[in-house]
């Protein structure tokens, strides 16, 4: 089952503040974060330089070098390994995107240059104006560009060749560029385990108070443990289990510490039945979401459209997407059926945006398909509605 992450700003109770306006837990996080980052940097470098990685030996090395225990070192290794794997995947995706853009540019240039060649041959004929077939690229003047379409295409070819050279050089450099991974400041990661009390040996949370086990290097300053009243994660649908592994992530954002917990959620009562009894299919478009409900015989029983406004700021766009997902969840609960959507991949289309019209490019770029999927899946899951994707 997929995991869920809850996060919120780290509370600072008034009774825990010291003379300089910080809690002891904040002071500990500020002191431990540089140690965690130094250990993460060394682990990242070790992963990049060594093909064979022995986790147990490296765990012992981190404990001895930085004065942390085994569980702290596990968090360092997991965080570093995740960043290295994500960086490698991003590098592969970046190279694939550049290759797709180069291919799209090459195809466009080939077609445009052939169009000009055929046009030259046509106008080289003495009686071209009496031709019955006509020219595939007639010469006409545009009032907007103040030039002929012939001049406009030649100008585009010139710019496309310059961009093709730029992308080709960028691709060659990217393939030989040393691989680097950024390790942020103010970042602490603690891996949980289902066999330990409160799902984590280092960071234990009882629903209100969190107790963090201090590494050996900081025990003289903070003691064995440091605690704080962080409260609960307020959710309308709370799926936190009483037992099970809980992985904790502490990071700084906009000058404030944020606390996040990742866990395997409790199952919910399924509202939707099997697809053989009917389902709701959705069609995603930049301007609207179309939905249709079909019964077990495949007969159309209900349909509709949910309008979507494009070009909104990120915050308003996300709120609009959440509202749409809630409406789809209500429809699925009404018909007691799952939601089926098409598995869409717009990476290929976005690689050729430079060769499309402005209206099409703006339409495809402004609509956050990935954000829609990101919001739709947890909203339906929390309400017991199955989400299926078809190719």
C-alpha cells in the first residue's frame, strides 16, 4: 500500500521558549542539522565514487566519525541514497528531453527546407501561373509580419538552426558533465520501523508530544533526549495507524522548521464496487473535465462537465483542482463506482512546443496534469473510491 505524508509547521509553545525566543527542540534541530548535512555529503560522495556500497560498514563509519548511533546513521544513508537515485533519474530524464527537442527541431527543419526547395522548383517554371496543381507554398504577404511568408519561414529556419546548435552542444556537455547532488541545509531525516515502539526508535510521538533521542555528540549539551509539545496533525480524514513504522522528516522552509511524518495509512471502507458493475470515466482537457457514468452493460447513464479556468496563480489553481477532485469523489460515491482515467504522457508533446503555435503551447503548458493526478489519487483514496488508469 502507498504511504501518506502529513506535515505542518513546528509549533513553538510559549512555556517552552527560552531567553532568546526558541524552544529547546528548535535549538537541538539547529545544532544537529549541520552534523546531519556533513554526514550526508560524505555519504553522497561515497555513493557516487564507489560502485559497491556496503551499508553495514558505512553505517559503522558514520557512527564512529560523527558520534551518532545506528538509527541516526540509517536516516543519513536513506536520505543520501534517495537524493543520489533521484539525481540520476533526473539526469536521464533531462537527456531524454533534450534528445526529444533535437529530434523535433530536426524534423521541422527538414520539412521547412523541403517546402522551400519544392517552391523554388515550382516558381522556376516559365508558366507557373497557369499550373493546375498550384504551389504547396504560395508567396503571400502578411500584414502582421510586414513580410512574405517566404521570408518569414527563412527567418524561422535561421533561428531554429541556432537553437538546434545550442541544444546539441548542451546535450554533449550534459553527457560529460560531472554528476553532482545538492544536499540542503536544515534537513534531518529519521527512518522508522514497525518493530519499534511508536514506529520509530529515535523520534517517538505519542499523538501530542514528540521525544527525540539525542546523538552522542550532542548529549553533553542537550542530554539523552529532547522533547516538545507538537500536537496532532489536523485532518478531516485522519488515517494515521496506532502502530506501524513512522518516518520523520524535519526541514527548514521560509525560516521556520517543518515537521513531517510518513506512514502506511489505515484502510478505509470501500465505497466503490468493482468496475464490472459500472464506472465513471473522465476526460481531462485544459478547459474542463468531462465525466460519464456507464453501467455494467456499458450504457451511458449520466454525463457532465466541470469547468476549469486556465492561467490562475499556483495557489488558486491548486484550490481549483482540489475542488474538482472533490466533485468527482462525490459523483463516484453517489454511483458507488470507481473512477477510470487515461494514462496520459505529455512529455513527448512538450518536447515539441517550440514547433507548435503559441496558443497550443500556452494551453499545454498552463494546465497542470501532474498536479491533477497528485491531488486526485489521495482524495479518492481517503473516501474509499478506487482510481484506475487505462493506457
